[in-house]
C-alpha cells in the first residue's frame, strides 16, 4: 500500500472509530461503511482491522443491533461481521464467534421479550452470515489451490 492510499484508509478508519463511539445513528453509519469497505479478501489494498470497532458497537446491544423502525435485527450488522471476517483468513474465526454471540443475544431476547416476533427471521439472517463466512473460507482454499497449481511447470 502506498503512503497516500494508506493515509486515506487511516483517515476513513478514524472516522469509523469515532462514529462507533457515538449514538445509534452514527454507529449504524459506521457499520454501513465497514460493510461497504471490507469487500473481498483478495484485494491488493490492506484495510485496518475493524474487528474491535464492530465488537465495540455490538457489545453495547448484547450483540443484537436492531433497526429503529421494527426492532428486528439489523441485517447490516451481520453483513459488517461477515465482510470483516472474510477480509482476511485469520479474521474468520472471530466472525464465526461474533455471529454465535449474535445468536445467543437473539435467544436471550426471545426469552425475555414476549413481543419479539422476528426471532426466526433474525436467526436466519445470522445463519446465512455463518454460511457466507464458511463459503468464503472454501472459496479461498479453491483459489489458493488453483494458484498453486498454476505455479508448477
């Protein structure tokens, strides 16, 4: 990564960290930016490690970051975890563990709140996120095997 590109990413990440420490609307934007910026693990540019920022936001909500409109799980919070987890192989275990915490939070909420009607739909969003992380791991292995096969004469 060149110096100017590194500076741009560092500035963006500082804004994301600042937003993560503010109220809900800013945290929502931070998760949106993370989900959009951490696209694919094979990018040549290196993005900062967003795991602590995502954790900081989700911990405040017992890992169930909900939408204001309906009170259901915000799918973007799951997408942010998936995108960061798939960005680097060593982040995948964190992603799986974090989504398990989201599932645990959803379970607790379903037991504590009798009006919580979106439990099944919300857990399906998390399970799809887990599937995406696992699929990313498999894809990475396929690409590595294909690249390894091309290097041989």
